[in-house]
C-alpha cells in the first residue's frame, strides 16, 4: 500500500516536471502568443466607444393620502359606488405609487421620450432607413435605460448608459421630468372629468346628505387638481439628480488585456502541444 502511494506521488512529480519542462521548452512561443493577444485586446479596448452611466435617484410621492381620501372613503358608506364610477381613488397612496411606477417602466413612456427628443438617429446612426419605434423602444430599454428599485428604502434608480457623459445625465433627468409631466397631465384630466361627473350627480339628487358627501368628493378632487397644477415633481421626487460621470463603465481595458493574455497563453500552449506531438511522431 505504501509502495503504491509512493509510486503515485512519484508519478505526480514526474507529471509536474514534464509540464514545467514543456513550458520552458516552448516559452518563447507561449510568451509571444500571450503578449501578441494582450496587445490586440488592448487595441480593441482602445477602439471601442466608451460608455458612461449617469444615475438619478427618485422616490414616489405619497400623493394618494393628500386630502384625506382614505378617511373620506369611510365616511361615504353606500356612496362609494358613485365614487368608483367617477374614478375617484379612495385607497391609500400605495395604489397611486404602483400606477406611477408602471407608467415609468412602460413602453409608451419610452416611446414618447424617444419621439420628443428625436432619438431615432442617435440610436441608429448607421441605419440607412428609418427604424420602427418598436425596435427603438426595445433597444433603448435593453441597452440604454435601467430602472432599479430598492423596495426596502422605497427608492428608484434611473440609469442611462451612453457614449457621452453629459448626454447620459441629461437624458436621465429628462426621463424623470417627462414621467412627472405625463402623470401630472393624467391626474389633471382625471380630476377634471371626476368633478364634472360629480357636479352632474349633485344636480340629480335633492337629498342633503348625499349632496354633502358628493361635495366632499369634489373637494378632494379639487385638491388633487390644485396639487397637480402647482407641483412639478408630482409623482416622483428627485433625491439625487444625475450628473455627468467622470469614469466610464465600459470598456474595462484591464479585463480586455487579461482576457487577451489568457487567450494568447491558451493558444500558445495548444500550438506548442501540437508541435510537440508532431515532433514525436516524426521521431
């Protein structure tokens, strides 16, 4: 048993020594291949267009509880159906937050941003024909825009990856501004329609209690309308606006060089092994 272990150890030493001798014998070939591939990888890294990432941090505005909508719902009792017909939200701000986040991440939001800023030419500079908006939205969402949510802290990070640091920061801030504008406009339109509907309901009834409850609804919608008209950051508050970054996110030249050196080393060893096998066969 001891003799077998000694023999295995001896075979392992012989294998290691053989590998070391092999590497020393073909060291010039292996080192040349490693160096050449590392230089080529560095050249590729220098030619690749640098990409910068600008990030902005925002948080949803808890607008659903402004004006006491939740308490109002408890007071209405059987008139809650009328409120739902009018589209009045009697829930807490969580549903409003979910709706705002959905709009922020929607395809229509990205499409409007691309259209407003005339980005088709920027996204497809080499295209000979005008690309479709569907493809532009797909490329923008997959290669330019990143939205990350920290549910514990209640924060959203809007990140834009682009070849210009200044443009990336501008787009990130503009994207948030557009989201606030769209949600503000939507809230104004809905509140205006709700007020018209509730006024018509008041004209149809002579019951004082019902009229009083409807007036409360109108008051709540009027507050929403005033807030939407007065507040620019209606849906999202900017905690940390995007600024042009000084450092690029890609390409990472060190990783390119390391990968190129590893690839060159592997190619060198493979070529050296083939030469060694051919030399043995010829001998």
